[in-house]
C-alpha cells in the first residue's frame, strides 16, 4: 500500500498536518484581542449577555466586532464570521472588520475567501504588517506561494524577527522545494532561545529533510524534544523524517511516542498508518485509518485515506464506499472526485468513472492524473481524437510522464499519424530508456523509413531483455502486460497476459503468469477470474506466500 503523494497519484493526500501552527495562533490572538465586527445575530449564535445587549441597544460596527471576537476566542467560527459580516454591513471600509473576518475564514478553512478580505484590508491599511503576514498565510493556503513570499518579505524588511513571517516564508519556500532558500532565510533570522523559536526550528528541520539532510533534521528535532519532551509536533515530525528516509522502524517508534502524548489524534494516527503499511502491517494500518474515520466522521481526508488503503489491498467495494463518502463530504475536492473516478475505472465501470474525472479537472484543470485516465476511457471507447486531446494535456502538464507520451503515440498511430507516433515514442524512451513497448514498437515502425535507427533500437531492446533475463516471447508479453497494468490499461494488460499464457504452454514462467493475471483481474474488480488464476498459480507454486496472502484477501470480499 502506498499512502504517499507521488507521480499521477499526487492527489491521494495524507492529512498529517492537523496541528495548528503556533505562528497562526499568535496571529489570530493578536487579531481577536485588538479588533472591533455586525447588524443581526447569526441564527443559533448566542454570545455573552453584555455583548448581546450592546449589539441590541447600539448596533455599531465596533459592537459586532467585539461579539465576533468573543465567538472567535471560543472557536465558534461560523458565529464569528456572521458577526464580522454584520460589522462590515455597517462599516464597509473598516480594515479591522475585513481583517478579523479573514482570520476567522482562514481558521475555518476558507482560505480563498480570506484572501479577498485581506486584499481589501491591505488596500485600506497598506502599511499594516499583520495584514501582509496574514495575506501571505492565506495565499500559501491556496497554493499561491509565488504571491505569498513577497507578502512575507514586506513584513521581514520592517521586522526581521517576525515569527509569523519567518514561519510563513519558510513554509512557502519549502512547498516550492526551494529548500536551500528556506534554510538560508531561517538561519539568518535573529535567534530566540525561548520556546517561541520552536516553530522556526520545526521549519528548519522540514527544509533539511526536504533537501535530503536527514541527519540535520533529526538533530534539530531531537534537540527540541530534549528541551521539551512533550512537544507533539516535533515528535510527529521526527517520525515523518524517519519515514522519508525509509527508516520505518524508527518512524513507528517516534509516532508511538506521539500517540502516547496525544492519544486518538488524527495528526498522529494518519502518518502512523502510513508507516505501518510500509512495514507490511497493512491490516493494522487499515484499522488505524478506520479509527480516524470514527474520530472524525465528517473529515473527507479521513475517508479518502482509508479508501486509498482499502483499494491498495483490493478491497474495492469498501474503498468505493469511502471515496463516495469523501465526495459527499467535500463535493468541491478534486482529489475526492479523482480517487472515486480512478477506482471506478479500475473496476471497469468507465461510464461512471468519466463524470467523476471530469468533475476533478473542472475543479483542478492541472490535475494530470485525471486527464490521463480520461484519455484511457476515450481510447477504450475508440474515440481517438478525444484520447489524443486528453493525452496531449497530460504531456503538457507533466512532460516527463513516459506513459502519457507512449499512449499519445499509440493513438496517433491509430489515426495514421506515423510521424506523430514516432516523435512521441522517441520522447518516451528519452524519459525512460528501458520502456520495452516503446522500444519494440518504435523499432518496427522505423524498419522501412530508417532501417539504421531501427536496428539500433532492436539492439537496445535485446540488451534490455538480457538485462531483465527475458528469455522468450511469453516472458516478454508478461512484462508488457505488467507495464499496461501499471498504466491502468486493464483490458490491454489482460489481453497481453492471456497471450503470454497461450504462448507459454508449460514453460517455466507459467506459475508467475497465472499469478500476475490473477492479480490484474483482482485490481480490475474481476474477483472471480482473479481467484481462478491465483488458484491455478498456487497449484503450480504451493509455497508462494504472496499467492496465499492474495487468496486470503479475496476471501474477505
């Protein structure tokens, strides 16, 4: 099982960052302590008697702001937002009300609307450092790190020791993978020996870890924990650093300690589940993620993560239920629609998968994984023009994706565009030199037009076969089938594996071919044929532990 965010699966997100940043707490406290935000009490909201009397007797903007601050300090964010909105109806040019409303929205998770309010506040009070800092945070939350960084720099020019700005710029640079810049910004900051320096030390450890300097990250986090053993975020981050370095045993130990500090905390349990999966304790990982869903039944991320874990264990119907719930809870989540669409496609329910994938790219047009799967659906519907358009979008968004270029070449050849196919397959092998099908097909396609290059490609293909110990055509087709399965092209994978079995006869690869075909059937939702193939493989190879485990999983379906 893989709960990490990689390649086309980048939107299979892990919600590990639930702990609210200390700098943002400080920013919110500053806002709520200083402000003035409304004209009618939001339905179901009841504040302190004095404040309620004040807004009833003298419904001024300052009275509504005070009531909003009261709600905000008690984390009643919906009521706080309503109060600040009432203040703005009475005083639309109040920078304080725009600012307070923005921070309430930010803490509620509505960063896009917070950006709008903070931009207006900045227009009304351009010299305010706290507005620039908050705007930087909001922009970062919406993924606009390029725009966020200048906001933090404005603050740091006037206040080089600003915790909120240093924390914000470090996180923004790290999100852009500009680890060296993040490290430089943090190391040049004025050092604070008090506990207020802890968020920046956490940021510094994250930047070192991103740069691959695991030792420095561990040293910083260990020092934080030596000074404050109850520092939950440092303990969680230590586990994540160990996990990123594939030191999963140490990662589990660190996260178990975090769990002892804060039992039943989703911010601890979610990465713990990922680590347990890496340790091949997949049933335990699923149990932990189920627990997170019980703790946070309204969290779309929790259901999404559980669905991913279940799908990776071929528990497709259960995964489908979790992804469906994630979409219900977060209809505006591109990741939720993508995962639901991907699973439906894997189950070969393409007519249901297509609208989900279309919804995901409507919400996030840069989601290359969805465009790729839409291309597969179009390809299997014999809609070559649509498939070409979809694969071209993938190639533009993710130019180093070999599968996109290979599939694009296939579809171009179907449209008799030999030159286009040749160009795309050349790109494929430039990205992935041992992409067997691209080498094989390109060599055949060039046999007449460029026999010299064709022979060179054939030689490369033969060398690849020798390196991978491919001894016959059955083995070759089996490898092609696995590549097709990896590209989610299940019909092609099944067809190629069946051809491999037909050619194999009683060859030495027969047990592996039956096993691989069984697993491909299972991942495509055809458990009946999957079980048949796995049982055939088990008869030929009774000691194969993977086959035994796969049959156990099928017994749970």
